């Protein structure tokens, strides 16, 4: 009798654990998302379309998603390079570099924004030389790009690093013994093995950049139609007590982000050995 019960219930307490998990998931995720999905409909379909067709909202959405996409793409080779250095090389200060990668995780976003603004302002340490070359970073879309790269880089590094460490050097050495050049080994052996992790890092960096607020608003300048991000538009509508309009913009950001992450999930499934979409 006891043997039969143990076979039918290999995880004692599974039902209770599942119930608690679903309850917490509902309270923390599903209920807020449901409220976000329902609130805009107070305006009706025409009201939602009116909010989303506003030129200022469209410009902010275009800046947030377009810049986040470019920043995440730029973080891929940079994150791969940093992960490669941390895993494959041994040098003085390696632990310091490893700790610095996680700095955007620990640093308050407002502090990060102030630091980036101080560096890239026209009279800053980096901004002044760039200004002399005719490049203005702070208070422009380029500043938004820099801030999004800053907050997204750790995701690109930390998703690739453990996969690269587990990969080892055996496959590369075998390719070399078969006559493959170093570029051929990287393109045909290393990068295919790292491709799923790179897609994951891209998705995480993109998602973080799209929703980033604190480290962007200081360096962006927040000029309407130029350097104003979508989260700031939401905050401004909330301050004006336009809760339904703010929810409409937020729901649009959620829908676009979900579609992008779903596409990345399908791509990642394709890239896995024997994977199917």
C-alpha cells in the first residue's frame, strides 16, 4: 500500500506547493497585469487609439524601443568580449573587472544617471573631448543609447560567461588539429555553441533597456519629440491623473516587449541542438 502511494505521489506536498506558487504568482504578476490590461478600456477603443496616435507618444515609443534594440545589439559583441576575457585570460585586476561588470546591478539607477551625465556632459571628462570632435552625447538620443548600453551590458556578459566556461577548450583544440584556422574555429565551433546564450543575453538586455528610467532621464534631457523616453511619458500622464492614458501606453509597451521576447524564444529554440520552434 505504501509503495503504491509513493509511486503515485513522488513529491509529497506537491499540490500545496503548487497552490501557494500560483497564489503568489497571481498576486504579484497576474493581478497587476490584469489591471493594466483593463484600465485603458475606460477610454474606449477610440480613446486608446487617440492616446497611441499622439505624436509625442509615438516619438517616445520609437526612441525607447529603437534605442533599446540598437543598445542590446551593441552589447552582444562587447558582452562576448568581456566574458571571453574573464573566462579565458588570467591577469592582474581580473577580479576587479569581474566585480565592475555587476556594478549596474548594485548601483542605484539615479546615481548611474548622474554619473553618466557628469561624464558625458559638454564640460565632462568624456563629453568635452567628444564635443571638440563635434559629438554631443548628453541630452541627445545618443545619451539614451549610452545609458541603455550601461544597464544592459551585465546581462550580455553573465548569460554568456557560464556557457563559455562549460564549453572548455577541447572542441577548439580538436578543430585546430583538423586544420581549422582561428576565425573558422570561432565561427563554426564557438559561436554556434554560444548562440542560445547570446540570444538570451540580448533579450534580457533589451527588456532592461526598454523599461529603464532612472539612469536615462538625467542624461536624456527629456526633450519632447527628441530625447523623451516612453516611461517618462507614462510618469507625466500619471502626474496629470490620466491613469487610463498612462495604462494605454504601458499596455502597448508590454505587448511589444512580449512579442519581441516571444520571437527571441522561438529563435533560441531553433538554435539549440536538435531544437524546434
